């Protein structure tokens, strides 16, 4: 597997110049807001989505000012949704440190998320990139619908395979799809190529989310996300769904009863996590993850070979083979 540093090589200059660009977008004259935004910037992640933007742009030509605007718009949206997600999930930890809502409470966290989202939308309006605004707005709509659908299904615990894929397509894959489409749109005006990149990004994003779901059923769990956390939040993801679909009616009732009890019994959660792994839930999820990754890579292979395309393929392998 190629390392992130190797993957970044074709866009190393762009990523270096993106740092001050993104930081400038997280500025405010309000002292408290400025303090929180500085914290948000210092605790940012790997910035996978800007990588998707810049590599997609470079597949079709040379990156430009619009490419930076596109990458910033995507990362601002991603940052805002993470803050909102932590409020919705009542999560007090993000990437191994306190979340915004843990430090400043829910009300401020929601407002900060709203502020960051509005900054991204204003950027597109100020530069009159209405096609970017359309792509980002579609992502906001999809992500909101996906989150609401997941909340509804978490209450009823009646999720099936089709609904699971609808949730992750909207909640997670839509932003990676938007990253690839908006990157392409920054250098080409061909709608068929932009839409094709969106579809490829959807497949890559589904694979990315399945990998995250697998982490929750592995011994050490994902950094910043304890093992069994999805069960505690009453989220039925692909590994657990496989176990439910391959259990007797009585066993299924017992599993759902455990989840409904808000699973405060850590020992019971650990046993369920182990049961999912022992009964093939992780292997089943990994099989689906690999299918979506290969579909995304096959889509990329239809474009002419260049360094950016090769790095995009490596990035798709990275997001499904990473260990955190």
C-alpha cells in the first residue's frame, strides 16, 4: 500500500499552499469564536477530501484558484458536519481529543458548525461559482437526509441491507463524491466527466464508510472511536447486519434487546463485538468494501493515465487498507 506521502506527491505544492488558504477561512473577529475556530484547525484530520479534490482536478488539467476554492468549500463542509455529528451522537471525543461540544457545550458547537458551513457557502457566492454551490448544496441535503434516516432506523432497529447502503451513500459517500466532482469542475466544464467523477466518488465513499464500520468491530477500535461504539449508539452497520440476518429469530431478538437497552453493559457489548467477528460479519463487510473500491478504480481506469489518476487509485486503496 502506498503511503499518504507518496499519494500526495503530485499535489504536494497544492496541499502546502492550501494550509494558509484553509486557515484564513477559519477566522473571525469575535474572540470566543476565534478561539474555538483555532482549536478546530489545530485538531483537523488528514484532509483526505482536499486530496480527492486536487487529484481529481489534476486528472483533467492544471489546478487553479478555483481548485483551491473547491477544496476549501469541501473541507469547511466536512468540518461543520463533524461538529454537528458530535452533538447529535452526544460524542465527547474526536480524533483522540475533546470534541467542540465537550469543551464549549452543544449550543455553541451547533452555532460554530453553522458558522463554518456558512463560510463555505459565502466563498462560492463571492467567487460566483454557482456550479460549486449546486454541488455543495446537494451534498448538504444528502448528508442531512442520511443522518435523519439513520436516527429513524436507530430508534426502530428495523434496518435492512438496502437502507444501510442508502444511509452511507447519503451520509458519507456524498461528500467524497462531491470532492471528486467539484475538483473536476474546477478545471473542466464537461458535465458528463464531472458526473462520472461524482459516481466514482460515491463508490469510493461507500467503501470508505464500510471500512469505518469494520473498525468498530476490531479489537483496538478506531483511534478516537472506542470499539463497540456503534452498538452503544444503536447503529446497525454492515458487520452487525450480517449477524442479524444469519441468526435464528430468537437470537435476533436477543441481539436487538441488547441494543435497545442502550448497551450500558460493556461486557455484553464486547461479547457481541466478538460474536460479529467470529460469525463472519467483518469478512462479509470487507467483501462488500472491496467490491465498491474495485468498481471505483475501474471507473478511473477509463480515463487517460497520468500521475494524478495513479495517485487517486492509490488513495482509494489507502482508504480501504488503512489501520486507523
